[in-house]
C-alpha cells in the first residue's frame, strides 16, 4: 500500500512540474513620446491561433502584466483615446516573462465643419443682403465706388480696360499716391484718416487716372501688388472664359446646342471627389417642353394643346 502512495506522489510531482512549464507571463510598459507613463491605457492580449483573449489596463506607472498565459504566439494591442493605437507581436515560451515597451504617438486630430452654400454666397454679394437683413441698412448707389466713404474701393479705367482697387486703409492710398507721382498728398493730414479720406474721392481719382491711362491692367496689378495694395485686373468676358485658372478648375463646361453648336456654360461651383455633382444640360428652345409640361404634368390632352395653339394661347 505504501508503494502505491509513493507512485501516486511521484505522478503528482511530475504533473505539477509539467503544468508549471506550459505557461508564461507577459509584462509591459506604455509611455508617450516624452517617455512619460500612460495610466489607464487599455491592453488586449489575443492569441493568433485561437479565441483566447485577456484584457487589462495600465497602472499609474504605465505598467501591465498578464499571468498564466499559455505558450504560443500572441498579438498585443494598446489603445488610449488621446493617442494612436500601437500593436506588437510576442511569443510566450514556458517559464518566461518578456517585458514589452509601447510608445504611443499623439493621435491625429480632425474636425469637420459644415457650411451652408446659400448663406456663404449671400454673404459675398457686396454685403447688401446681409446689411439689410441684420441691420436694416439700405445702401445707396455710389457709382463706380464700392462705398462713398471709401474712395479707393473703386473700379477705374486704364490703358487696356479696367482695374479694381480695394485700398481701404490710409497706407494703401499713400502707396497709390506715391506710384502716381504725388507723395506730397500722402503727407497731408486729410489723407491720413478714414474719417476724412471719403471727401477726397474726386481729387484722388483725378491723380490716379492719368497714371492709369498709360499702363495696362496687368502692369498696374503687379506694380500695386508689390506695394501691398489689394488690386485686381477686371477681365473681359472673353478673358473670363479663357482664364487659365478657371480652365483648370473646369468652371465652364461645353454642351451641344441644336442651334448654337458647341457652347460654354458656367459649371457647378464645386466638385464631389473631382466629379460634377449633377449633369449639365443646355437651355431649352422656345416651346420645346410645352407638350411635356401641359400634357405630361398638367393633364391636358393633345386636342387641348392644339386648340390653345390655334387660339394663340401658346
């Protein structure tokens, strides 16, 4: 009997030794790019060949550990809301306790802003709609000027067309006067205050116009831009249609017209992933859709249509 107990004790010892050698421990440290520990980061250990999974969180020192992990190959994922996720592969051998290091990079921040197309367009129509809607301000006509109080927010003629100035600040006007050969006016107090500049419109334009008449709009544009003066050449309709930038942006689309041939029409102001958001069609001919509307949508018969034609209604 004592011999049986001895054999049983040996088997238990061998079994316990075998049990102790088929498991390992996985440990690790999680830190940010400055090597500061990251507490409360989630750590997931998943076996590559089975559904075995363990989950834990890092402690205040950024450390974690998994005990009694069966030998084999694993994937460890570490996540934190403020950082980019990290992943490592690890192989667990019997009786081992590998220590892994995870450095989490700062997560990329993104933000989405939705803007109403209608409101954005209304807000750019010389402020008239916005000023009236919100302040009840009804702006009066001011000729070629944008506003009577700003004499050099204006469109003026030049040698080959027109240029537009948006010289709303005294420094802009001073630079324009210097370009026109009248730096003496720039030194006068009446040209140094927005409250008094508006009354000098006629004199300012009288100084600029002789200088502009000897220069083309592109020369004026580049010269003024170098002096920090907001300026734009005013293109002709032909220049608008053939403008290099507008061509690249496909601002105008060609369509076939039964009477006009191939014509260009304005395209949509935006694209969806580089494609037109809707199909473009030519303008209809006079009376082209009369039958489709009256008969197809309003319920009139073709006899009704003929009577209306004979009566001169349509």
